[in-house]
């Protein structure tokens, strides 16, 4: 049972309003995985969370997705989140939208997770390269 596997079983009788933001995110992910989808779409999945919770939840979600060997397409405007979670980052243009660039993200580390990736010296190189690609003026 996924609730037991991911340490949410003791909260099985709670309403979403009785859970923390991070627990709600994990519960929603587990509920989705229970139907065994072939691919998972996460659209700005962490945007409603405060920064500290967001960091911890990305770590939990990353580990769950890796454990379940789940192919995931994640849409985000957060460059750091994309780099730390993804194997590939696709940069899209403004409308009409085209694929501007596809980057393979590789971190050579024994225990890869979103928090460890942010500590890597490669992280800032990926970030700077992707930032330059975006049509951001300011």
C-alpha cells in the first residue's frame, strides 16, 4: 500500500485541511500513482507552498517518482526547481511557442536529490545557461 510505503498511513482518516501543505502534496501524488498512470503531468505542482516547504516537498516527490520509476512531465517557471528535479529541461519561447532548447541535466553524485543538486558546482552553470536563454528583460 502506497500510504504505508510513503509514511502517510497514520493520516489515512484525516481531511486534507488537517494535513500540512507538504503532506497534502504527497497524498495527492500517491492518490494519482494508485491508478498506475503511464505518465504523470505536474503543472506548477509546488507553487502554492512556501519556500522551505517547497524544498522539502520537491525532495519527497523526487524520491517517490524515482522509487515508482514514473515518467513525469513537470511544468514550472522556477529554473532551480527544474534543474534540481529533472533529467531534461525544455525551454519554450513566448507565443507562438516553440522549443528553443533541450538540456540534459546530469549530476554525478551518489545520492542525487533536489537538495544535493543545488549544492553542486554544476548547478550554477546550468542556472546561468538557462537564464540567458529566457526572454527576460530587466
